[in-house]
């Protein structure tokens, strides 16, 4: 049984999906499995991921959606299938590997070390000593969107839309994926809104105490992105839909804890100093 299952949504990714990199990492980690969700691709994506599956069925699996459903539904369907295998952690990772696969183990290390954390969010903070290569316009639009989303959620999140996130498998986390998302692209925000609603209505500890922002060492924007500039306006409108469906009628939150639960504390390799960056300050 794999300890970590990484869901990789794929739509027309034949030209960008680097099968060799997936093979090398899978060979190095016996506790890791990749589940590729082919989202009705019209190119050779299905053939490529099926070749991976046939080469090592223990490390690679395929979920084939006959028609294009959008990234949100592809991720959700992948998670539902992954949950059936009862792994400890499930992640989703963009197929273009803008976030290197090697970061998977760092995400898992946070969940191993901090049992109160339920979700690790990849965060593209351009700190000194890190290589975050992103077009200035997309970086600016991303910061504006994250600021608006943070305001709506009531959580000071620096980066809501990075395509690398890992979840501790629990009954509560599985509940977040039971029903289709309201949006095709900003489902990341909807996952957090659902967690806030679930925890606040159940009287559980605040959602912010269950979320960890992981500053990435390396992130490189890839060509061929399917997200266009006009989608930014649609995303802002969809925020209102998420707020109305998940947060508008919630009781007021309890006062925030003072323990600094929203702080970003990267795990440093042995012999290196650990940097501490507050997501509130970075935002």
C-alpha cells in the first residue's frame, strides 16, 4: 500500500508530461504512487500515461474520463479513487511539473512532523535563495487574486492557486471532495471554504490551524498554460459563488489563537538554518 498517492490531472499534456522524471522519482520511493487522471484529452496523453502504468502498475495508475470535465472535477475524481486505497496522504500536482516532484517528500515531512496539520499548500514566495520564475504580470494578478480570496476566507493566505497541495487522509478531508465543485479553476479556494464551513459548524478548531504554507525552493512557469488573462475576471466572480454557497450564513468565528498558527516555518535540511516567514507579513 502506498503511503502517498499523487493525483496528476492531465488534459492534452502529451507534449509537456515528462515521463522520465515520474519514473525516476517513483523508482526512488517505494511509498509513492502516481494516479494520472486523463481528462478527456484529444492528443496522445492517454497513451502516454497508460504506457507508464504498464511499465510499473504498483507505482502508476490511470483514471480515464471519457469527456473533458475540467481540472476541478478531474482532481476530485482522482481523489475519490485514491481514497479507496487508504493512503496516509493524497496530493495533487500539476502535470507540467512547475513544482518539482522532489518537493513531494518535503510536503509529507510537514504532515509527519505536525499531526494537527491537515493541508500543506505549495506557496510561490520569491524569497532570497529560492528560484521562483514567474512572469511579472501573472505574479501580480496572482497576488491580487490571493488577497481578495484571503479577505473572503478570513485567512491570510499568500498563494491560493499553486498547483501543488497535499492532504492528510481523514474523514473530514474526504468530506471536502464528496460533491462536485462550483468552479472549474479556483476549486483550491472552494476546498478551503468547505474546510472553514465544516470546522466552524462542527465547533472544531479553526481551519487556519490545520493549514500549512510551504514556501517552494523552486517553481518555474511553463509554456502552454490553459489559463488566460480573461479567466482572472471569471475567477473573481466565482469567488462570490463560493462565498455564497459556503460562508455567507456561517456563525461568526471564535477569536484567533495567539500561537502564530499561520506562520510559515519551512523545514530546513540538516546543517542549514531554518527561515521563518509569516504569511501575514508576506501578504
